[in-house]
C-alpha cells in the first residue's frame, strides 16, 4: 500500500466487491442483473427502430427508456462511489461507454435527436465477457485472444497486402468496365473489389465486358486462394497455444486493475491489499 | 443385474438385437430397410410440395402416405415391445422423433393440415448415422464429433463475439444508410450484417452511400479475416485427436444404453447382461 | 514375364515409349503436342458457343473441327497399336474419354447435333496431369492426393451431415416463407439452403419474413462456422503427410500399369520387363 | 570490391543511405515522406475519377498533379545519381514502376488521355513494405512470404485442378441451362462457375432449371469443401516455419542488392563494402 492512500471504509470495500467483481454470489447477481437490463435496453432500441412498433407503443418506449436511463444513472454513480480513485474508472473504456450510454436520453430531452449515441448502448453488451470470466469459458477466450494477439502483426501485413491488391484491381476495373456497369469511379470499384475478393459478392455491381469478367475471375480465385493465409497463421498459433488457466477475478479496490495472478495478495499496479 | 429386473424372454432378446442393433445380418437388414422407407418418405414429402406433382399424382401420394404411416406405426410398436423399459425409448431423442413422424398423418386425417410435422420426418434421416456406426466411418465420425466437442466452448465464445459485432455494426448501418437502401430498421440491418460478415452476400439489401460502403468494406474484411478463428480452433483440435476406434455396437436389451466398451459384458448404466 | 505373352517387336516397344510415357524427349514432345491440340480443341468448342463467332467463322470452325478429329483418330489408332493388350487401354478411363471425344464429329456428320459429347473433350484436359508427372509438381500433387484420400471418409461424413441439415432447414424454410418469396417447393428451398450454407448467396431467392430471416441467419452462421471442419481435417492430414517423392514414370509396355517403384525392373502387375 | 569499380565520393554514399535505406533517421524520414506523397497521389487519382469532384475541383487537380509529378521526377533523378550502377535501378521492378508513374503526366500533356498509366501509380504503394522492413513487421512478412513460397507448387496444382473443374462444369451448365438463363456461351458459363465455386455468388446469372440447380449445388458443395485444400497446405507450412528474424536493412551502395545477412560487411552480390 502506498502511504498517500486514505484507508478505505469497510462498506466501500463491500460495495466494490459487489459492483466490480463477479466471484461472490452478490457480485455475480449484480453483474447478471445489469446485463439483463443492458440486453433489454438494446432490444428496446432495436424495436423502436421498427416503424409500426414505434407508432403503436411510443408511450411504452418512452417510459421504458426513462426507467433504463434511471437504472444506468444509479449504476454509474454507485461505480463512482465504490472506487477509491474514480478517475481511473471514468477514463477507462467501460467508464466512457457507461457514460455515453446514459447521456443520450438526457441530451434528447433537451435537444431532441441524439440517435447515434443509442448505438453506443450496444457496446455495453461487451460486459458479458466480464461475466463469462468466472465461468469455464474464461480459459477458452483467453487462449483465443492470446492466439489472435500473437498473429496480429502477420494478419495486419496480410490485410495491408489485400488492401493494395484491391486498390490496384479497383483502378484497373474502373478503366476496363467504365461507368456503364456501375464501376462509376475508382473508390466504388475498390469497394466492388473488396466485395469480390472477400467472396461476399452482393451482385449489385457486376462486370459485363469479357475482359472485366476475366479480371474478376482472377480476383475471385485470388480471394479464394489467399483466405488460406490468415487461416494458416491462426491455426499455427492455436497449435502452439498452451493451456494455462488464470481464474483470479479479483479487481483492486483502489485502482480497479483486474488482471492478477491466482495467488496475488497485493495489486501489482498500485500495491493496495486485495480482498482475498 | 439389478434384482428388480424381470428375466427377459428369448424372443424379446432376439427382437431387440434385430431392431436396436446393427451388427448381425438381420439387424443390419432391418436398419437399412427402415432407412430406405425413411428416404422414400422424405422424397414423397418433397415431391408433394411441388404443385404440378401434387395435382397430377394426388391419389398416389395419398396411398403412399398411408403405406408409410403403416410401416412407421408397426416399427414404433415393435420398438416398444422389444425393449424391457419402454419409457427409456419413448422419451429418448429418437423415440420422440419416431412418434412425431408417425402422428401427422393421423392428425391430418382428423384435423387437416399439420404440414409442419412432416418436416420432422427429415429428422429421421439422422438414423443413417446408426448404420454408419458398423462401417469404417464410425471411427471417423467419432473423431469429428470429439474434435468438435473439444472446440465447442471456444467456438461459442467466437460466435458470441460475432453476434455482438453484428448488433453494433447493424445499429451503425441503420443510422448511416437510413430506410432508403433497405436498412429500414435495426433487426433488418443486423440480418444484413450477418449476411455480409459470413460472406454470403445475397445482395437484396446493399449499401448505397459512400460511408455505408466504407463500413460495409470493414465488415467484409473482418468477416474474411476472422473465419480463420474457428478454422484454427478445429485444426488444432484435429491435430491433437488420437486414433482410438470403438466398434462395439451392443445396445443394452434392458435400458437401451448404446455406448459400451469393446470388452463390456454388462451394461455400465443398469448392470444388465449384454448379448455378447 | 508370363508364358502366354507373345514377344513384343522392337518398333512396338519404341512406339509405346513415345506414346504412353513422358520421360524420353520424344515421349515428352508427343505428350505436349497432343496437349496443345486438346487445348486448341477445347478453345474451339468454347468459341463456337459464342453466337457471333459461330456466324462469322462457321466455315473455319468446320475445317478445324475435322482436322482435330483427324488428329485424335490417328492418335487413338496409334494407342491401340502400341500396346500389347489393347483391351486394357480401351476400357480404361482415358481410353473411354479418348474414344468419346473423337466420336461426336462422326456422329454429328451422320445424325446432326451431338453437342453433349463435345463437353467430354474438356475431360481430355486431365491429360495435363500426365505431363506434370515428370516435373517437380508430381511430388506435390501426390501429397495433395494422398492427404485428400486420407481425409475422404471424414469429409464424406461431414458432407452427409451438411446435406441432412439442408434437407431439414429447406423443409422449414418452405413452411415459413411459403411460395411468395420464391421458396415455392421443398427441393427449391433445399437448393436455396445449399446456396446459403456454402456462403455462395446468389440472392435470386431471399427470405422476406422476419422468422425466415432469423432461420436464414442461423443457417449462415452454421455455414460460416462449420467450414472449419473440412479445413481442420485436411490441415491435420497435411501436417502428417511425409515427403517421399516417387518419380518413376515407366508404364508397362504389356499391360500399361503406370505406378512402379523407382527401382522396379518388372511390372508389378503382369511381370513384364520394363524399358529401364 | 572489384577493381573496375570507381571509388564512390562521400556525398554519394550519404545520398545513397538517405534514399535507398531506411535505418538512419534521415533515410526513414525520406522513405515516409515519399510514401505520404504516393498516398496523396493515389488519393488524387481516386478523387479525380468521381465525376462531380472532377467538375468542381478540376483546376486544383491539375495543379496537384504537376506538383506530384515534379516531386516524383526529382526523386527519380536523385535515385539515378545516388547509385553507382544506375542500370540496376532502372531495370529493377521498382525502377520501372517509378518511371511509369512519372511519365503519364508528361505523355498526357503531349497526347492527352493516358489514363491507364495512372493505375500504375497504385503499384508504388508497394513501397510501404520497404518501410515496414525496419519495424518488427519484417520478420512476420518474411515468414508469410516464405510459407507462401513453399506452398506455391501445391497451390498451383490445386488452382489448375479448380480451373479444369470450372471448364468441364461450365460446358455442362451451358448445355443444361441454354441461353435463356444467361448461360449464353461457354466462356460465360465458365465465368459463372468460377463465381460459384469460389463462393462469391453475384447472382447476376443463376440457374433456373431443376437439373441446372442440381449441378450448381454440386459445384457449390465442391467449392465449399475444397477450400480446405489451400488452407490445409498453408497451415501445414506455417506450423513448420521457423522464427529466424533478419533485420539487416543495408542496401549495397554499388549494386543496390538489399538482402544481406546481419553481420555482412561486404555485398554478397558485387563484393562492395557496405556502410555498416
């Protein structure tokens, strides 16, 4: 413990454990309850976008919106109270997402609109991975993430090469097909190349000249062949990946650092004593 | 053998071996015969759905329908008789499928309709894996299933991440493209995101604004890149998979448990003596 | 050598080496010359199918057709002469393909039509693998084929499961979407399921009801996920595959058996002395 | 050092290090500056292709075009001066690309047009890999390229087999579907087969007859299944690939050879002393 830290009162310790951790019954219940509210709020935003539902249930949506905003506001305040150094939470990824998913209702009340901010609410769904943490899925997702991290550099090089292929092939297709078939300009042709190389193939734009179709065939075969590259990279990483589960879900009551070793007694980040 | 089991008469033993097992000539013949009837019944349901066929051969379909229902009914009764504890069969997956694929004809006779239940008949095709069991394919399919089982947790985490990506990207596309291009509401936009991320790309809905196309490009490249993840997972599992064929196809005449070790003499589930 | 074999004259031996083998300069030249004629004949069939080309060059096509038919006829007769047991060649895969790609011109001369048989000419392109045999590609293609052979059983089980999924999902989609959206009958719906599960996604048929789109999403995610299975199978096989190049391209002058060990002096099939 | 080489003046040595290498601060700055100009030039070509942008900003495009052409011309001349044997640069891949991306403006000034040559400018983007060379990505991309090189032969055999499948299936589809559904001639049908086999599936052409759809289903399942082959090949190569980073980015000031071992003091190509 660093000497300039004030001692934390017991009720704050308990609140921290309930709100920020998921390995006590109360903590798990809190996390699941919040997740249920998040899922309901996302479902409501979805349903509101369906025009006949908005017309029929506009009052119900209005009420539900304010109830959820209320719950999210209370949760945000509790999170600020429960932690010793609130700044660490406020400027963390989840802190910003939590704030942004509460604000739009208030902003909409004053200015109207603010639809874009509702999209941020979907980001709160990522909290689900917090709950998965205490289940047996944690080991699996850690391996997933570690394998992906190891192959990140290789995959970036690959995506870069794919992008350059698309720029070159797109310019070529624009020159060959011209504006008749929908290849009106180079950015659009590059978009079409991405659609084709990734084997999505919407078909809203498709080549009509023999030469354009020949180039398209080459792009398709390239896309079909080089998908082997990222797959090969990740497969090789997975084969190497070692099984070493870390199940310690303690979060530091002082600085909220969450990655601790199983037998950690003090926070490796700020030296504060963990509630073990 | 548990003491409360009545001794099973010999004819019942023989019937059980013919109906539930596939490693005697008679048993194999019975299984293949039933499979042929199942394939014919599925083909008939298919053909009935083609309107000109239904008009032309409606009488023939009617007769064939009742013949097949008769065969399935007899088979179901035989299965009930041949087993010592019929409840285990009745409430097993195959027992329910077998019942549901016999009922629609009778229900249709009384109420009309009941088309949905005919779809269940296709599930009976799964019996084919019962017959494959005695061939050399069994070892192969066991390895397939075991590798898939081992990678289940990792693949679920992956599919969950894919779903969250689709929810976020779908909300964004709805806001960017609006209702003009077919992104009328968020659920529809999420559907479009799934179509795009999985590289299916029907093209019935496609972005038309430059920003929408940019986001679509990102979704496609993401989908093209992350298909490496499940592939890598399964590849790594297959590399680990060991060759250990289990060819014992004995099913317990008492409780119908089917998974026994090669040298098992008693059922590991109820202790009944196996016909070895 | 078996006693009932007549001694083979030297010119026949030489002819056999030129026509059936590819490891002498003359043999390689003969194979490449025939391959060039095959490629020209396939290109001609392609060009003939383009209507404006047929109208403009119909006389040239007619002449070229008869020249190629002449070359193929002479080649077929030479192959019959060069081998000691012509029946083995006549009833082999290449023998039948060679005959069927020569016949349509003669048949068309007498009856007209016979277009279908022209398609068989494309099969002659497979001869290219005969020439690749002597290059360094042989080792590579052998590994490819051996890995595919080892994974055949597993891939068949997989394709079988895919087919059953398509039958069940197709029946369901027909019931859910009805005839409005193009899911007119079950075979058509199954076709749509295959288009969707394999992530091809033409878009000529696409679901329009919310429930139909939900099921479609599940099919797409399934298709996106299970492509990992064949990939995993083949990857694991390739990792196991050993490098053991076999470069002996001797074909037996008596029975035409083509797979011999590097140091083989007699045909392992009929005991005839090889030209080593 | 070979005796017929003239001694290189110091300023030339310094210029060479700045222009051709990327491991000194000045060299890295030069490379990044040129890359920024390349990206701007590619972006300008893209924007010029959008018709409303060309109309509105035609004067700005004209000026920017000549500024970029000027920079590229000066760069080209500097590259010629900085190297001892200019011919090696002029006839190298990058040398030709650099020349061709400077010429179109001059040619367009004299003759008008020359749009096609602008497409070549996109090829200059490949210089980005030169800069990546000094970062930690170099090791990664080298492994990528080495794994791809090792699997080149196997992948070529695979692509060849895919092409033959497409030719045979395309001929068949033309015969089955005829001109009604868009399968007007064999080359077009082969194009459609490539679209389908690679699981792109534009949907501009789609089969309508039951038999055509059956064949299409087989093509799709084949395409879905055999994508496992290149993936398996590359995965196996990656598993084998060894980690041996080579970070020496010295380029020979005499002959410009760029691949040197870490502790190389003389160019392995011409024996010239490296600036280490």
